[in-house]
C-alpha cells in the first residue's frame, strides 16, 4: 500500500523464523558501529599484525624472497611454532580488549537509559534472545580479529609446510580456536554486564579497563603483602594465560604464556583454579545481566 | 469466540506486597479502558499480560492463550505503547520502527514499508528521518504509537497515551485511537487515569483500586441507557396529565418539585413524541437533557467503596 493512503491496516504477510530473529540486533548494531570512524579504523588496524604474520610465514617459505632481502639465515631466527601462534593470539586478544571496551558499553546501556527494553521484550522476543543478539555483536567482531585470522595463518603455514606439519601441530589450531573463544566469552559477558549496570558509556568503558588492570594491580599487591601467589586469581589475563598454555601445549610446556598473558615463572596456579575463577566471573556477569534485562523494573 | 482478556484469579506480588489481588474478569469489548488512580495496578496488569511480571497465583488468557505457558504467542498478538519515554537513542524514527517490526517477525522489506506507513499514519511522515532524540514529547508519543501498530497486532496496549500532550496533540492522539478502534481490525486496551480519554475511546471499562477490581461496566450499555434517561423541566397547569400520558406510552417517570420530571423512555419511543404530547396537554417543556457523566459517577462510587470493591 502506498504511504499516502493514511490508514491503518493489519499485516497479512509472512513472518521470519523465530530462531534467527535475534540476528536482527547485530545487523542494526553493525550499521551503528560502522558510523563511528574511530571504531572502523581501529578495527581495520587490528589486521596489521595478522598481515605481518602472514608475510613472515610467506617469506620464511620463499628462499628467493629471503635472498632478495639479503637475509638468507632469517628463517632460523623466526620459527613458526607455538610461541609464534601464542604471540599472535596474545597481541590480537589485547586489541580485542580495547575494541570490547569501546564497542561493548554501547550495546545495552542506551536501551536501559531510554527504556527501550520494554519495547524489545513486548515482542515475541525473549530476554535470552536479546542477550544473544547483543553478545553476538561482540562475538562476531572479536572472532574476526582473533581466531579467524589465526586459523587462516595456521592454514597458510600448513599449506606451505605440508600436511605432515598440520597433523603434527593440530593442537595449535585447536589452541587458537578454543583459546580465543574463552577470551571472547569472558570479554563479551563482562562488557555486556558492565553496559547493563553503568548507563554512562565512557564510565562503562573505563570500568572495563579497571576490571582488568586495577584488579590485576590489586592481585599483585595481595601477592606482595601476603607473600602468596593466589592474588593472581584477580588477574584475568593471568587466568586466561594459564588456560592458553594448557590448550596450546598440554603436558609438554615450553613457555609460560605469551605477551600480556604471561604468568610469572613459579607462580602458576592450578588449572582447575583458573578455570573455576573464569567460570565464576562468567556466572557473575550472567547474574548481573539477568538482574537488569527486564521488561519492567520492579520497585519493591 | 474467546474473550479478549480473561483474568482468572490473577495475583501479582512484588516481594511481600500484593499488587494485583486475585483479579477475575472477562473482557471482550473492542476498546477496553483500564481506569484507576496512580498505583492502582493498571500498568502492572499490562506488564503481567506482556510477561514482564510472573503471576504469583492464577493466570490470564489473551484470546484464549495462557500468559504462563504461551507467553511468546501472546506477545506476537500485542502491540505495546509504554507509558514512559521509550526509544533507541541515535536512531532515526523510521529506522527505529523498522527495527521493532523486524523483531516482531516481519521480513526486512515488509518492515520498512510498514514503518513508513505507520509514520505517515500517526502524522510524523515529514520527520521520519530525524533522530528520535530530537523529537518533541508529542512526537515521541506518536512514534511510540507507530512502533506499536507497525507489525499489525490484534491487540493494542496503550499505557497513558496522552501523557504530557498539549490539547491539540491530545485531540489528535484520541482521534487516532478512535480511528484504529473504528476500523475494527484490532482490539485495544487503554490504561489511563483520565476519565475523558477512556470515555471518548472505550466501550468497556475496568476500574482498579488497590489491586482489586473496583468496578466493571459496559460504557456502550450505559450510554444506551443514558440516551433513554431524560430530565425535563416543564411549565403548565396539566403536569399531572402529561406524566400520566407518558406512563401510558411505557415511560417510567418520577415527578419532582417545580415541574421537574425524570423519565426513562422505552425502546422505540422518540423524544419528538414527548413534545407532541406536551403540546396536546398544553405543557411547555422548558429544558430537556440526557443524563451525562455516567463514567465519572461510576468511578467516584468505585473510589468511595472502602475495600476497593463495589
């Protein structure tokens, strides 16, 4: 019907599948994020390091390129091994923290500040779908800068090195994939929980850094004063680092982590403690979300 | 046919405080008014029907669908215009309504088309590309109405739709609601503490007080009765004969002092006949008026009831 016929009419067309309806939220969110030049440039800049890594892998397998550069022995200096891939994941994950701190707070806080939640939830759309929609914005963005380029690098190396290398180093691929997912889930839940509780976006972003860096500093103080290592439980990057070491290396540990995520030698916590601490953090975030994501606020 | 809303011992508690107390009613009007003072439980009732609050006891059904077990289906039938400001900052009006229509299940192209239509329908066609944050209060109210009707619901919840509107904007909003009601495609529930809004738009009224149903009346029925209820003031010597003549025609009458007579006319008898008989009896009818303000009477009576029930 043409818009000039100013009348109300019921809708008689078809409906979309209920299970995929939550994907409407990331589609609109990406349009919104794309309008921010800073975020767009920052996101594109996160591909610089993966490109450098790809170049290194390529050059390492190309003798003529090495001779052209006059560095014939360079392939012995940079090895494409567990340290290389953990370094890649560590660097990208730190950038992911910054991106989550910039993009995360804008997900829920504007809806809460303008009472839009009642509009979302008055539709055939549940609280779970709302959270799924919002979290998928971060999950997609962070995946695009962590495990997806990581696995592409792994594939490139495998392609150039051969099938034997791939099968022998399959643990690296699973480490990249699972390690990145652990980080993405922790980051996304934390960003959404803070976004749900702090309505002012800059404050929510600052708090995100606070949770990582201030808590880590507090943990270090606890360690120093109490002469213990349990203060590392407050340091999320240490917890993640411990999980990564296990995922990448299993029982044959050759490194104690990677850049930004390294656990000091001799201060490693048991793996089950790290996993439990991360699970507890996720549970707290989910509880915070469950308390705030409601169609109507109840004043008791 | 299933009633629009059926309340079956519905109770809602916030902590230890009972907000809705075992409500029982069956509403089947085209436009149902929810009346009551602030804090009576009107918004809580709407929110409970939408699934925002879990009933402590009892249940409710919307078009026969249980709000406890079929909440998603219930919400797919409803369009909701909340009481407070509710929008997504930084989004243009049409973008916002399109998003809401897509969340209700409309495909992208249909949602965009319906969003434009809804915006024109509520009179915001010219400003549909402006950011919602820059809208005036009246425009925001209209935008909320647009998002509530864009997906073509079967039941429309309007929570204080005229809140904060100036008289022309209020008149426009009431006119829109009446138009939607008169098209007959959907039912609407209008929650308000303004008697005039409810009287102008609704044919059934549920009055709440302290979480109880204080009164339930069919305004259409009341209006029909009121049309038969006349108060007249007469002058002349033959008042008694005039009253007798009216009674012979089937009127119920009550004569008062100074020629005042109250009449309930039977169906089929026109007011014109009253004048004819008056002329025959040589009686002058100086004043005649229909009974008015029935809703106000009902509301005041409901509010005076000590336990919140009539």
